[in-house]
């Protein structure tokens, strides 16, 4: 069984993670050329394998900052 002090430390760590992630780290990471190239490759593969086209719909699971969905959007317009 954990102590109240340990529980508080875990809670603090869990609260700090998204604050750090979404205060600039994620944007800097996802803007890196290699990460952008990987996302573009993934989107091309999704479109190729799924056959998604102009009238297709994509369900977003709401994970991340929406970069993949933004890349998927233009072919569907």
C-alpha cells in the first residue's frame, strides 16, 4: 500500500506530463523533418490500402494533436 505522500507524487507527475507535452514539446517534435516524413508516408499508405477517396470518412480516435487528420483531410475535399 502506498503512502499519501507517494500518491501525491504520482498525481503530480501525471499532471506535469501533459503540461510539458502540450506546452511546446509535442509541436517541436512533430515538426521535425523525419517525423513529418513518417506521417506523410503513413497517410499515403492508409489512403492506398483503404481505397479512401473524396467521399470517404475517417474516424479520429482523438489521440495526439491532429497532425495525421490534417494530412488526411485534403484528399477527401
